[in-house]
């Protein structure tokens, strides 16, 4: 293995990984962690911080996500790129960064990208609706920038309400027929609004976009 970059996305109680050298997706789950509404699972890793990090490292080596030199005792992973929910807070990103530093124990760079930037590798302008564990996020993306974002209560909205959010998110959107992408909890129940994007496709888009493949 010669991979230098690793890509990760989070769903439920799991991290999903792939590398720029392998199209396979690997899952690592924290099944024993309690699910708390409105709280991302990784916040509950703090209680057994070092134990979870050690176990994760073992799994990453086993699945060849980390290259280990038994002579130099180092892991040759340059970057780990993490796709994070659109409503994640800076303190939560800092926690994830520290967690992976402890797990990998190397000068690895931890980089974050919002999931709404990874739903497509084709469209330069689009709308993304993401129902996370705590809210509904409506984003307007233009030329790889988040031009506008609405943070809304996490509940079931009618299609008319969703269309109104989209039409009023930014004055540039009015009159345009932008493609709409849907990610997150039960978003597949709104097929007439837009295209559902599963986490596997987001992860593959992530690797393709970052490596220029």
C-alpha cells in the first residue's frame, strides 16, 4: 500500500473510510455508545477517549487504511480528510481533530469539508438540503463556495415549505432552475424536490475531488 490520503464520513454511530488507492469503503462502528437525540455520536467518545482511539487505529491498520513500518514504527498517512455535517460546530471539529491525532500518533493533517460541498462533482451551482441529527440545513452552493445557508428546526416540512426555503435562500437563486440535492434523515421521502445522495457517493466524490481523479 502506498496511499497518502484517507477520506472519512460519519453516519449514525460509525466512521466510514476509503483511500485514494482503493475504492473499497470500510466501516468502524461504536455500537456500545448511547444514541442521544441532537448529539453527534463522537461527542460521547470522550468518556473512553484513548480506548476508542486505540481500537480505531487497530482497525485502520487491519484494513490497510494505515501503512505501518515495523522498522521505523511510523504510519505513513499524510492526510485524513473528513466530511462533516453542515451544522457542525468549531469545538466539535476540534474534538475530532484531537481524536484522530491520538489514534494515529503521527504528524497527519486533519482536514474538514462540509458535506454540502460534496454532493456533486458536476454542477457549479446547486441547492443542498441536509437533515442532520439536530436541524435542517438548506445551502446554496456556487463555484465551490457556500453563498447562503439556512439553519432550520428539525421537523417534517411540506414540499411547498421546502420549495419556499429554496426560492428565498438568496436573491441569485430566484429565476434559476438549480438542481437540488438531498442528504440525511428521511430526505428520500421528498423525491419531487431533488436527488437523494447517499453517504457512499459523497465519500467517493470526496476522494475524486481531492485527488483530482
